[in-house]
C-alpha cells in the first residue's frame, strides 16, 4: 500500500490531498510541521490504512499531538522513516558485532604476548644448569601456558566464525532494505528513485564507452477513465498486468521501472532505436492481445492498450534532456490516436 500512496502523492490528486491535509491539521489544532504534514498527507491518501486509523483514534481520544508522538508515528508508518530506522538498527548491530570481535582479538593478543614472555623466560632459564625439579616445573609452566593459548585461539576462531555469519546476515538484511527502498510495492518493478539513479549511471557509461543508449516512456491509455469506471483495485490489477509484460521485455541488461501512476520507463543500454522500437511493439501487441477480467466478478474489462515514446541518446545529452525527448515522443503517440510507438528521431527527421 505504501507504494500506492507514494504514487498518488506524485499525481494530480496530490494537490487536493495537500489542501485537505492543511485544513485537517488546522481543524484539530496540529501545527503544520514537515513531519505532521507528511503524516496527514499519507493518511488522506490511504484513508482506510493503519496510519489514518491511528490518527483518528488519537484525535477522538483528545490526546495531545506532540512532536514526540509525531516522531513515533513517523517511525512506524512513514516509509522513509521506517527505512532510516531499519538502516540505523542494522548499523548499530554491525557496530556492536565489530566491537565484540575487536575485544576478542585484543584478548587473544594479550594471551599471545603473555605466552611469548613465558617462552622467553623459559629460554633464559634453560641457558644455565638446572636440576630435574626445576626443568619439570618449567615444562609444567610451558604446558599450562600452551593450553591457555590454545583455548584462547579456539575461542577466537569460534567468535570469528560466528561474526562472519552475523555480518553476512546483516549484509543481506541491508541489501533487502535497499531492494525494498528501490522497488515499487504494487508492480515489483524498480521505482522512480531507482530509475533516476540508473538513468544517470547509464548515461555516464554510454559516454565513457561511446555506446548507444535508448530510453522509452510507456503509458496506459485512458487509465483514469478506466479507474473511475471499475475502481482502484481493478486499476491495480491492470497496472500489475502491464508491469509484468514490460518487466518481461525489460530483463537485464535492460532496466524497467514504474515511473509514476500509470507511466512506466524502459532503459535500453547498448541498444539503438531500431531494436528498442521492436521491443516496444512487442509490449504494445502483447498488452492489447489479452482480454482482462475483473477478479471479483469475472466481468470482461475489455482490452488494454499502451502508448510509448522512444528516444536514442545523443552524445553528451543530459538525462533530463534525454527524458524530455522520450516524453515528447510519448505525447506524439497520444496525439496520433494512442496504442502506438513514436520515436523522437523519426519525429525530428520528419520535422
């Protein structure tokens, strides 16, 4: 649901939510601090969600809405706050683990130093003449010291083994947190943040290697009216279906993402317009070839179509300018009747 809320807050609906959030905070005499504003904004975007229910409970109980309470709610319910808390907790655990390993190593070092002193003392004592009892006592001392060092080394080996496993677990947890932070919850494609980072990286790599790079923007046709007719849950079903088709054609080294709302993006590293257009036509044809059914009632929803715009990157072109050209090609597809693919290069040549 968090991904759906984030999508709503990046669309035209966001302005209405913003006005309602400020009105609601004023009504309940809650200061419009950044944290409070974000809490109310998310609760209005998901009115039946856990945050909205908790805010309703707090307001109806007459509990004072303090900064401390706001921070607690943000840590539990806001995606970014939860992410930061997870990273902080994992970092704290990693710090503690490394500190424990450091103490174990220091203990082993002290034991080794003591053992070295014992050996040095024994070596010095043996240079002179010694009777049998002295030699036996010395051998007993060395044996005891050796066993102590062996115990310390075994303990250190065990601790290092346990630490290696724990660090690997923490590393995997951080990787999962990173994946969650860059994945769209509804469609399981990469999200807008991950797309922006990948486009920057792809442009830099294309310049460094002198390779081709293509970018496509794909939009579901008439999605708003579809949502109004059938409801958001059915709309989500359509989004997931289209995302699965795009994801199937966007496997690495390509990069598929949900750009926002009903819009998707595809990055084509080391590919020109020709192969990218072919992939987009496959996506367009596959999406429109299937008659969807509403899961709850088994009603026919009809065919869904998509429009796409494509641009092939010019050397040195900024990611922003590159994206703008792909967007203009998308608008050309929509103006041309939808359910088609337009290429920025073809448009330029025609102009």
